[in-house]
C-alpha cells in the first residue's frame, strides 16, 4: 500500500462516527496485540464507554483535580 492509499483510507475513516472510529481503532490495535489481549482490551473499551455514558447522562459528576487531591490527602491523614 502506498502513502496516497493510506491517506485515502485515513480520510475516509475520519468521516465515521466517534463510535465507529473507536471500533475501527480497537480492531486495528487488536490485530497488532494478538488474540490474548483482545478480551482485556474489550473490557477496557466497555468500561470507558460506560463511564462516558454516565458522565454525559448526568448520572455522575466529574470532580475538579483539586477536590480529588484534597480527598486523597484527607484519606492519607486518617
């Protein structure tokens, strides 16, 4: 495959939806990692999607980094 063909494929892939691009990226990476890593990768993909959906739906609230650090320091002191 030459550079022009690869660029064409890349440009076409960029027109896909975010979900479709994520699936394509996952499949491409899995093809490099081998079959043993697929289940771990799929589990992380599912977890990431679950967390994004919870944030976007308002089910959970993200925290400011300063608040996270403050909570962590408080736990370490106790």
